[in-house]
C-alpha cells in the first residue's frame, strides 16, 4: 500500500488546514483513458444490463416505506403557494406563502412547531401539517428582516444512548428526534436529504437551492429554544477543556474586538480551563475549531450533511461573553449556516460591496465600520434560530443586554466552483490538444509582437483582428480535448480525503464487519470464521464512502471509513482494483442501495467474486442483507 501511494503521488498534507492547498495535477494522476476503450464499452453494457435486471427484480423492501413518505413530503411541498422571499429584485423573487413581513415576525403556529419537531419514525411523518407549517411558521429572508431590530472507526448514528460528550440522552428535542428518525432510512443519500430538510425547516429545500443558495442572506426564526438541544453546549466546551488535549491556536482561539481593533490573545500551549475561562471573563470570545474532533454529535451531523452538499462540511463553535464582540466585520470563502445554541446575539449582514467580492474565493481582511454600507439584514438570533449567508457577505455579531451567546457555524463549499474545476481542466486540455491536433502546434506569426500586447491594444491593424480570431477559434476547440471525467474523478478523490468518517446506523453496523460477534472469551477468540459465499447478498455500506479513480493504467478505490475526524490527519486510503474486477466494482457502486448476489458479480471466476467481496467486506465497505454467522 505504501508503494501504491508513492506511485500515485499522494502528498501528506498538514493537520487542521482550513483551506485546500493547490494540488499538482501530474499526468500520472489524470491520464486518459482510465482503462482500455474496449473494457470501458463492455463495462457500460454489462453494468447497465445488470442494473436493469436488478430493478426489474426488486420487490417491496425496507426502502419502500421511505419512498412513500418521501413522495408524500415532496407532494406537500409542491402544493405550497410559492416560496420564501429571496432577492430585492422582484423579477428574481416569488412570495413565500401569502404572509407579509409583519405576519412573518409573529410567533409560529402549533402546526409549524409540529413540523419542526418531527416524529421519531419516518413512516409517521404526516404530509398535511407540512402545508400549514410552511405557510404559517416564522420564516424571514433579508427583505423581511432588513427593517427589523479522533478514532477512525465509524461510530454508530446516535440513538438514545449518548449525547455530544457520550452521556445518556433524553429524547426531548427536535434534533434528537430527527437523529433517531434517521435510523429508519436505509439510504445514506436520503438520510442526508432528511437532515438538511430539518436544518432549514420549514423552508422547502428545493426553494432554498433554487432561489436563495449563493444569492441571499436568510433568517429562519423558530421560537423553539430546544430545536438544537443536544448538539453542543457550554457544558460540553467546559468538559472538553478539562478532559481533552485542547491547544491554543490549533484548537482554540481567544479574540476580542474593541474600539475598531481585533485582538487575538492566545497564550502558548494547552488551553486549560483556568486560562480559557480567564480570557472569557476578560471579554474574549472563545472559538473552538473543529468541534467534530471532540463532539460525537457534531461529527454525526457533519458526516451526514456532507453527502447532501457533495463538498466537505466543517464547523466552528463561538462562545461570546455578554456585552462584547469577538471579531471584526469580514467576509468568508464558505457558505455559512449559523445555528444559535444558547443566549442571544445581534447580527448585521451586508451584501458584497463590489462585484469582485461576490461569491468570494478567499476570506477578507478585517473591515472597519467606515468600510461598510447599510446592512441588508440585522436581527437578534435566539436559540433555535438559523441564519444563512453566502460567501462574500460581510457580517459581524455582538452580544448585548448582559447575555452570553453560543453558536455553531456550519460551513461548506470552499473552493468548489466552476472556476476551480476549469483551473484543473484547461492545462490538461491544452496539453492533449497540442499532442493530437496540429493546429495547436503551428508557429506564431513572426511579426505578432508588432501588433499584439498592451502597447498595441488600441490598434486597428487587421493582423491584430486576425490574431484574436485565431485565439478564439483555438480556445473553442479546447472543449473537445478537455479531460472532464478525469478531473471530476480527481475532485471526487479529494472530497473523499476531505470527508468525515461515516456515522453508521444500527442496521449498518449490525450487517457489516463492525457488527461481527467475534470477541475474546474464556481465554480465546470465539465466533471466528464467518465468511461470504456466492449466495450472500451485499451492497456498499453507504453511497458516498468510496470512489473508483483511474490513475495512469491502474484503478484505485478511495474510501472514507478510515479517515480522521481531524482534517487530513491521515493520508488518503485506497485499495487497488484489478482490471478483471473493474466491472464488478462499478456494479456495486452504482447499484446502491439495491443488493447484489456475490455470485452475480461480473468476474471471470468464483474465486475472483469472493476475493473482491471479501476484501471490501473486511475493509468495512460492504454490508450484507443478513448477518453473517
């Protein structure tokens, strides 16, 4: 495996880096074709035919209840009159229900609270209350509020057993109920969709993505202080400081913003409670970086949501003392979801000042108040409220009225743009075009410097016009040589490395290698010897845990199950997939969540079928339809 990594050119990246570093795209990593064309054509035909056969044979199963309920919820959303107010431009906005701003700033109805606290079992979620809740619950966009005041073993998806620090839970909050509900959803992709639906409830996710995502700041005010109960608390932070190796600067920052100046007051070494709470008492906000490394519940939420975003999900926790502000006005390079957990905090959010700051690629320096215009949104967040704003939106927050504030910021979509994708595609496209098309190898005009360049930019020379037209023609032709799939695979491989290790439901644990009853008893291991057979039915553990990537003339399966909860603490993990296993591997990846008989895997022999299935099962990437004995 070490030799494999060395051959693939996989550099070790540092701990807790907050921004993806530029990656060298060597020919060995992104070379095309991924495998001989004949094999690829045969793979497409064989996989497609087997997928069709699987779908035709599928009987009603544990998925069926989830499918019915998902359809009912979708129908309820579709029947709603319009969506939330989105942008100031009336041409880009549709009304959310029939409520005006005054009504939106009133309390939510019992039906709305019922939607925000869904029953534990998915099959019991009613569609009808959703119609009432989405029109009557309190939901505000910028327009409405502008004028208003480290284990790497996958853990089990939290049931009633533990809270964020491992203590026993009582199921008395919407968060805890939705986490329990996820156990009844067999598909990891549907679990991610359900958790995101809960996160932004009562707003329909399709409306959010269509009208507000990357466009507008949005406030969801729920008037339910228990909505996030069990996610994270000041008591959790105190326990982490006492029991974990928390280091200043690496894990914890102490900062304050006084008289227009931001100060970071991190002493060296471990953040012991005495030092941390003294800084808090002196007016410093405490920012816990990467709380998922210490909190099981935060890890669980991020591990599920990252499959919804298709991009790394991270978080920070901010504890701010009363009557203080920790950070200067600034904008970030991430999509931000602010979850108010305790206390109250006054927020001001501003649109990007100039077009170049819209959907910013990097975070800004600190701004002064003189740099800012009028806020597009200003409000006091209370427990249970949600605030979303896109990258490039300037924001600042402060505590008032003698009350502290604790909030968690969930972040995603850092450097996940079309530009980042093309930045990787275009150099490879030029390289391929020069190799395959003689037009890209022809020499430049001998006299081009006589009419090209900045000093000739106003020239009307017809040779300049012809030169520019030639450039446009060649650039247009680059699309034919762009290795789009190869770059997509490389970004998927990076995402696999960025990802949290998966959180498992009880079902996934019981039916995978993590649930085998092998143990030490009476001086020896017992229950050893469970094996897969050709009759065993299997599918991937979860949908987003692995990616098949071609590197040169070899295939590798990259996976997340051995990732660390700390960003890039571990090297990328992979298995080599041999050419005779390629069809079978793609069938397993594409058939999820449907089961496939090991004996039906398209391999050349029974030995190869069992070898591939056993390798994946032993690595924790497969689960079986029935427990192995």
